[in-house]
C-alpha cells in the first residue's frame, strides 16, 4: 500500500511504501515532487511491483 505524504515546510510530496518488515520506507526510485499528480502517476505505474504486487 503506497502512502503519499506532504511536507509543509518544503511544500513537497514524498512517497512511502510498507515493506515486508511492516515498516514504512521511502520509495527510493522517487524522492519527492511538487506535484501530487506526479506522485499518483508513479503509484499507478508501479514499475517495480511495490504497491500493487
């Protein structure tokens, strides 16, 4: 399950995902973005099978 997170101080979106250890980790291929739409596109693409298997 992906988790987009907005950081108010930087006005950037970051993306996290829950790994097998049941902890949230930053999604490494994607650091941050100004655009929520870009984050949602990364989630929908799920290039590495991290979000939807």
